C-alpha cells in the first residue's frame, strides 16, 4: 500500500512537472530551480497552524543522527514543507523509508518534485494532509519543526506509539516531557525523546530458584521511581531509569549487597538480570500484577481540543 502510494506520488510529480514546463525540452525536473517552476515558496509564508521555515541542512542531519535513523526505519516528518527532512532521511547514510505530511498543496507539489530531483522516489513521498487528522502512528521516528503548542497537542498521540519510537524536534520542546537528549547547532536546538513503555504498577520478580521480590513502580513520562519489598521490609529503589523499553534500578538485598536489575519490558513482563558486585548475574523475570496504571501524563491536554474538532 505504502509502496503503491510512493509510485503514484512519483509519477504524479513527474507528470505535473512535464505539464508545467510543456514547451521546454526537458521532461524531468533536474534541480531545485526546475521544481520552483511549479511553486516557489517564501520563507515565513503562513501555513495552516505554523509558517514555513526550513530546518538548516546541518540540523536535519543532526536530528536524524540523534534519532539513530537506519534503513530499517520508517520516518515521518510532521509539517514537511519542501520535504527536506523526509528526503534526507531517505538518502545515505540514513536510507530509511520516509513520509512527509504537509497541509499546503503547493508545497506538496514542490516537495514531491524535489523527491524526484534527489532520486529517492522509491523511498519517500510527501502527502497533503493535516497532522491533526493523518495517522502517523506507524512511524519508528517522528521529526518535527512546529511550535510549542503544536508539539504539546500531538504529544498524547506520540506517547501512545510503540515504546522505543524516537521523536526529534527542531527548536521546540514538549512541555513537561523532558527531552532524553539535546543538541545545539549555531544557536538552534534539536531535542530527542524516546517513547517510554508503560511500567507503572506492581511487579513480582522471580529467578529460576527461590528468590522473589516485589517492586512497585510509579511513572511520569520516562521518569520512574518506586520501592522494593524484600524479606526484611520495604526500601526505595536507587537510580531507577527507563529508556524506551529498557529498565534499570538498584537496591540493597537482605545481606546489604547492592543488586542491580537491568532488563526490558516484554508485554506484561520485565525480563532481565540481577547482578551483585563481584557476584554472578542471575536471570530474573518480573510479572505485572493486573493492568499497568493509567498515566495522566499521557492524555490529551485540555487546550488541544480545538485541533481535533472538540
Ligand atoms: C516550520 S515549517 C517546517 C518544514 C520542515 N519540516 C522543515 O523542518 O524544514 C512547518 C510546516 O508545517 C506546515 N503545516 C502547518 N500546519 C500544518 C498542519 N496542520 N498539518 C500539516 N502541515 C502543516 C506548514 O505549511 C510548513 O510547511
């Protein structure tokens, strides 16, 4: 389906260009100037919810590098403009499949013409659509250069995507969802977030023998904390972290030895190892008791209703 869409878009851009330059000798766009015969945008021109300003090339590369984009990924740029992020994602060294969603139909024509010029029509396309209506949840990586309020109003949908999805934004943050990584290039910022798995709840851990302990986790975005209950009572977890599906925490066992759990969420289980300093690594599995606790932090903010016709 996506492949068919790519093909249709490529043929569409080529045909449009051929019509636009009818009378010229060339039938295929060769460069940006050719594409700007279809439509020449102006930096700062208004858009549906945000104006068009392109992200500088170096920052585009940095955003895609931060997100560790590879040829296994499907990248979606929200508000794609002239398609430059989607195109860069499709080209080496990233070589991903990608898609741009852009509201302005003229920008879409220009972007798909640039897709031709850059030689990546089999890997990318830009579609006309509204980011508040289109489904972008199949992406492995989301890129965006929008506005703080727009970021906040797509945030709940991003948080509903599969854990481990990477999100990178030029310039604007996501409110109280702190970035996992930040970079600065010539006074411009790039931010990266990793969609966290839902881990809040009561977990019972067991190894293959008789060891057993209970962990209670609380969560706000990727920040987790909690306590562990052992034979000698309850104590707070130390250094609990969550990155995508990867969980780590430590505690002191009954003998006062620090034990570190490292593992990852697999459905309703936390599968990993427990290690004591200078001691053996023991395989342990945690099982969630009941459902993961709902997270207020992952719900739509009240001011966002207007973008969704509510
Ligand atoms: C700041 S530009 C960023 C362009 C590109 N992502 C880049 O970084 O070079 C934002 C783009 O979003 C588009 N846009 C604004 N509101 C939109 C909406 N609701 N849905 C899709 N695109 C939108 C604008 O037309 C503009 O091209």
